C-alpha cells in the first residue's frame, strides 16, 4: 500500500531586489488566503498575482508577483 505525501508549500514574493521566501501559515488555506494573510506585512501583495505552481526540492512553490507598473 502506497501512502501519498503532501508536499510542503512555499510562497515566493518576487521583489525587484530579491526573492522573499514565505512559509505556509496554514496548509488548509487557499493560495489567495495566504496572499491576503501576508498582505499585512507586504502591502505590494494587495495588487499581486500568483504564477503557476512548480514542484522544486520536494516543495510546491507559488510565486507572488507584483502587477504594479506593468502594462497590459
């Protein structure tokens, strides 16, 4: 019998100067709920979008990217 392992989620805030790794505050929350949670500390997240998830080093990475200052 095989058991499924749930991969840990990691959230990356793409900043102009660096990438900021954010831990998962609650695994049952949606990605949008996590983004809203961190928006209190990082106001740029109020206008950010989430890129498609990627599996990397036994984690699922979600990237939060600011849409401010972009056209289209």
